[in-house]
């Protein structure tokens, strides 16, 4: 789960594949680039690698302005994406229940995605909150702060149940905490008779 806010109109946030072709024209918006996002006109893009770009019409009620907060929940096991706006999930989405997702990445597209953000014009500020700053650089009023399911992160809106902040504290424990317990250098001082 993560959130974003912009300082002026003109940008997008989303998910790009690990194999995304960012050099394609239009900031990755040509066919086959490998991204799934929402822009600040309230338009959704789905652009699978090797596929065809599909763009929704502008969702007038979802056109963002300065200070609005976009919420994003991604389920890596189902590859479903939910977009929210100022505390409300699009199309009555319910990430905790896994229902009414906004977009879904096909199983064959790739294994890993990365959160991304882009502005359309110079001088446009765009802030991302992965749990480190629910005020977006003092652009949004500090109010009630919400944590993820594990109790990590500070968010403007409540992350859905079962969704976690993108942070190292939410990574699984490694089975070998100190490799030095199992791998080490042993010096051998041989002689000419060895």
C-alpha cells in the first residue's frame, strides 16, 4: 500500500514492470511499454508488455487537484490493483476482500512490478508516501495517522486490512541471520611437506 499527492495538475502514478520500456514515446504510453497507472485527469492506463495500450475515458469525478491523495493497493499474489482517492476506493473497490479491483496484471506479463510516478511538466511537484510522511512534505494537513496491518508506516488514509507498507520491516525474516556462523575463512599454514 502507498499514497501520493501532487502540488499542481499534470502527472501520473502507477506500477511499471521490471522489464518496462521507459524509452517509448509518451513516457511509456505507447503499446507494449509495461505499465498500469492512473493519471491526474482520472484516466486509467493498462499497458501490458507486448500488448496494446488501453485507456479509460476521463473519470470526471476522479480528476485530482493540488492536495488530493491517491491511494494504491496492490496484491502481488493475484496481481490486482486498486486505486483510491481521498479515502474512497474507485468503483466501490474492497482490497481487503479482493473485490472490485480497478486493474489486473495478466499472469503471463511478468513477476515483479515497481511503484512509479511521473510529472508531465517541469516545476510540478509529486510526493509519494510509502509510510514515511503522511503530510507529503507538509502539503497536506497532519491529522489522524494510520498504520498498515503490521503496525508500520504512517499514512493519511487507513491501508486495507492485509496490505502492508513498502518497507524493509515488512520483509520476511531470513533463515540465516549471520552467514558468518556457517561460512568463514580458515587459514591454513602448510609446510613444504604437506
